[in-house]
C-alpha cells in the first residue's frame, strides 16, 4: 500500500539502439534506480531483447515515460562509448550509405569495456614543436605551407606534389592559433595502418602528444592519427581535420555499406564547424561537385620538381617477338643492375595488372588499341557479337580499327608468373614475385631480389625503388571502370614516392610506362608534372555524361535483388512527384546483369530517401552499394 503524501519518482527512461543489425528500430528501457553509473548518449549498455540480452548504445537519454507501459530495466552498464556527435553522425551515415547505424557505432566503439578515461595531456606549445626529428633539436613551429586560413570552418583542398613531406603541414595545423582556440583534437587520416604508425612515431618525436588508444582519443588527446576507421575516432570535439592522400581508394569501404571516410569527415567537420583539409597530389574528382572553400597549391616549379621523370615507351609498332619487354625496358634494367648506387636505392619494380578480367583489343595490323571515341575507355567485343561495346558508357561501333580501317583484332593478355620466368631468362638475375594478401589475409614477405614483379600490390609493399616500370599501363589507363583515371593517377603517385624526385642525376631514377597510347592526356600530364589538367578533363566528361559526382548511383545485387527492386519501383511511383521523379530529381532503376540493378538519381537525397523508406526482404541474399566502387 502506497503511503499517503509520498509520490514515487518516475523512472528515468533512455532509448537504446541494439547491435542487432537486422533490427533498425530503437527501444525504450528504464535505468535502474540503484545504478550509480553515468548514463548519457553514447553509453554502451546491455539490455533484454526477446528473451536474451544484447549490447547496444544509448541514443537518447531523455526519452520520457510512456503512459501505461511497464518498461524493462537495463541489464548492465558497459562503460564509455562514442560521444553524442558520433551517435548522430552514425544515423546520418546509415541513411547516406543504406546500412545499419549499428555498423558505424561499432566502429566508433572500443573493442573492450572502458570504464575510466585518462587525463589528456596539455597540447604542445607552438614554440616547443621540433622542426627536425634529431634528439634535442628544438625551435620555432614550422611555417604554414601555402595560404591556409584555419580560423574559419570549411573544406580546403591542399594540392602538394607526391614527394612533399606532409608532416610539416600537420604540425602547422596543430600549432595554428585558430585551431588551438577551438580547444579540441586535430584528427589526421592516412590511407594505411602502417603509415599511421609511422606518422604517430614522428609526431611524438617532435614533441606532439598523439593518441595511441581508443581511450586516449575519447579523452580528448590533442592529435589523433588513424586510417579509414579513424574517421570514427571518438574525440569529444574536433579542432581540425587533415586527410592525407585524400584520393586514395583505401578510404572507401568495399563491403556494404560502402562508405567513404573522406565524405564522412567532410560532413563531420561541417557539423562541428571545424576546418577540413583534403591533401592530395591529385585531388579526387568527387570534389568538383562540392562547395570547396578554396584550393591551395604549390608553385608551378615546386609541383613539377615533386614528380620524377616519366619515360613513355610507344609499343604500337613493337616487334611481337619482344613480348612485353621493350628495348627501352631492357636498357633501364641493365642500368639498374649495373649500378651500385641503384642497387643501394632499391630494386627495379615491374608492375603488371592481370586481375579483374582486364582485356585489351588491338589492331593486328597497326597495333592501335580499340577505344571508345566518346569517353576513351577500352572497348570490348562480347562473345557472339559483331560490334565493339564500351563497358563504361555503353556506346557501340563496328569492329574496325579507328586508325587504319582494318577489321582484325587481337587480344593482349599475359600472367605475372609467366612474365617473371621470362624476366629471369632475359636479365640473368633473380626476380621476385609480389602479390597481394592470400585468402587468409596473410601477406607473403617481399623477396630481397634486385628485380621485383607483381600486380599493383607491389607498389604498396615496397618502400623504395631504383625505378618503376609499368609493363602495360593501358590495363589501368583504359580499364572500363568509372574511376580508371583516378586509379591510374594514384598508381603514379605511389610509384613517384618509391623513385624520388627528378633532377637527381641518376640515369635510372625514373618511372617508365609502356603503352600503345603514348599521347594520352594523363601520361602527358604526369610527364609534365601537371595532373590537374587531366583531372579537369575528367570532370568535364563526367558532367557531360551525368556521371558521379554529378549524379548519384547505387547497385542492388543478390538473389533478393529482383524482389527488392520491384519494391523500390512501387515506392518511387507511390512517393512524391510524377512517376520516377522524386522531389524534381529523376530516379531510375535499370538491370545491368544477372540479379544486378543500377539505381540512378540526380542527387543523393532522393536516392537515399527511397532506399531508407523501402523495407528490405528478409534473408541474406541482398547487397546495396551506394556510390559503388566497382562500377
């Protein structure tokens, strides 16, 4: 019996999102009155769910008490989780890339239970930052490269040549008065975990406190360095964002949801009003459709000096008996093998891409490649068809050489292992083969031979090289992928860092590209150290063809794709607008293969809205890729 005049206190109610990815709903629970824990948005908890207990996150700490409903109490408190700003960002990312919010919250959460946070160190004073890494050498903070204004929020593209050391830029951002006034953390993203470890060690040696664990980042360490997952670093407040090599494909998640860490950080910086610096020798084409605050670039001479020499070898009239090894390549190999300084610098690295089913057709008479006259991609001839079709823009034309008018084509293809055996016989030296990770994810050690050959993975596995030779750059340059131009430029950026700057005086220090299109604009741009010209041309092509970033795409695939696509059609037709038009932006659905469908819209808003409000059929046979990476 309730005592007269005493009113029982209403239980505190919180809203929880569980780790069960298939359940998109949130649920209300009561917080036990006996708890002395700090429960706030982002706190990790364990809650009862359908006869069991599951982990989850508090997404609302003031949900109210539903009338006439007895709520189940939370089971246990699991410690610190991501800050409230990341909880909100996870909901946005779930809408933007059509994935469960729990997927992103798991990335932003610790692997173990964290119940206490360490006290963060004080940021280093600008005058205490070391300009060199020699022990005991201290001096003034490094000068800011270019004309950067970090006092205001917004996106700034910093174009630096590939051989520029980015640590000076990072230190200048850390010591910037406008950044320091925000009293937050500087988040630095790099493409790989190895790069993150090296950069962290260098910053520490220069007197810059850098987070080493999730707890450090959550406590608000002055600087946090990470790879793609580092975009979800749980810093309480952002002071600035720096993304090094923002063009790198490693920032894109290949498995669904196919989110982009660069796009995510741009949105995160916008929400928190922090400046965002996207640093790259070849800025991504996707930035062309974004409101960029400004672009800061090195001088023309500095940019040209930051690229090594590129030698273009024309293979159109090559003797077929020479295979893939031209006289120019043999000459370069002899220079490397016969020079002690070259051997000290590193091996001769040979790159040949045999993956992805790449096929090139060339005229049997003149050797000219079969290319699309609209977008420049390699055209292919499907089995049983008498036309050449462009896999990128779907244009067709007769099987006729555009250069000489002949009708016979030949297929160009080989394998890395076979080429390694040919190289051993040709050069009379040991040749090591470098491949990517095996199915188990374990990488084999890099052979210590004077010559290495492999797919593009070899550029990721080697730190220095005397020279880099692309045995057939056309496999990358003319690949029927939307991102072929950007991917090829990224390969040259990696190769440039292995070789070093031009003007060293060494006759072997260069990049070499064997090609049947030596006058291709991309090769000319790299040879001149002016990659922005070809990027501007790529932007113009995509704008005229209504391709990303001037359109939004998604690929739906799997056994359940036909049923889900039919639901999408009905949802679009029943939604606002007339037919396949949502809020004035056309949205279409088209088949592109067996159980694969392409969704296209003018912008991401109608596309993501339709994907978010269309229920998915039960089962695991469905994959949704927003901004597909393999198209």
